[in-house]
C-alpha cells in the first residue's frame, strides 16, 4: 500500500519522533516558520534537516552533500527521480541550497511553468512557493530513509509529485535588472563593483512603474 500524499507529513511527525525527537522538533519548527510566512528560514532549515538525517542514516558526517545523494541512490534508498530532485545542478535542492547559502540572491529568479512573471529569490514569497511543494517531497524522502531503521506498513512514492514540478532558475545580469528598473548607467555607477550594483538595484524602485503611477495620479 502506498501512503497517501495528504498523510505524508502526519506520518513524518510520527516516525521522526521515534527516530529522533531533536530532528522532529526541527521539522515542526520548519512547518511553524512556513505558517508564519518565514519562507527563507523555513526552506533553508528544511534543506539542512534533510542533509543531517541523510548523514545519520549513512553514518557519514564528512562527505559532501553531492556524494551523500549519490550514495543514497547507489544503496537504493532513493530512485532516479528523487536523485535528480536532490542533485540536479540546475534546479535541484543542492543548487537552491547553494544559492540561499552562498550566492548573491539578487542574481536569481524562480520561473514557474510557462508564466511570464518571475519571482526573485530575495523575496520571501519565492521560498514559500518552493516550500509548499518541496516540503511534501522531502518529507517523503526522509520517510524512505527512516525505513532503514523503523518498521512501516506502507510504501512511499514521490514520483507523481516530482513529475508535476515544473520550474527553472533564471540568472539575471546587471544590465537586465537596470532595464527592468528603468535605470541608465553613468560614470559614478560604473565605479561600483558587481555585488554593490546588485544590492543597489534590489533596493531601487522600479522607475517605469513609478512613472506610470504618477501619470495615473495626474490624469
């Protein structure tokens, strides 16, 4: 019998409590942060929890996250779809975790399916979008890992959820963001390094939008 999607998180709490009360508390805190609309914290901590549980299951605390995922696949603890979800270098969990932890967030946007609008990673709502789907899939993966030491009377399949995921990560150039904001370059602007330019562009109002608002108010 395959566990119903709507019951995955409930079973996650039940079995994670038996496995580690500490990890269960962390999981519940991720869920609480999501309910409190703290997207960045919820998503990043969920990724960290998955990595920590993976290390305990494999009894390997020194290897890289990439290699740990390879080992999970080699041992048959995750399937090919789950491995791609975790390790894909364009849209996988490892890629997104590295963006959140090490990259300049201002450079990256999330693009869903065929939508024209994109969602900057600097916006809390972007991580809430990802958490909503990712948390169920990651809960399912963790349950599969826990089966190595706990008795479960059902199978866990993430395949349908994974097949429905359809998004890309867009890398924005400084020139693109300047165009979006309606900003022109000048000699003073060119003195800044790239990190400063990205930061200032993130804080800058959209000149085109502001102009449209002012025209509307004056009409």
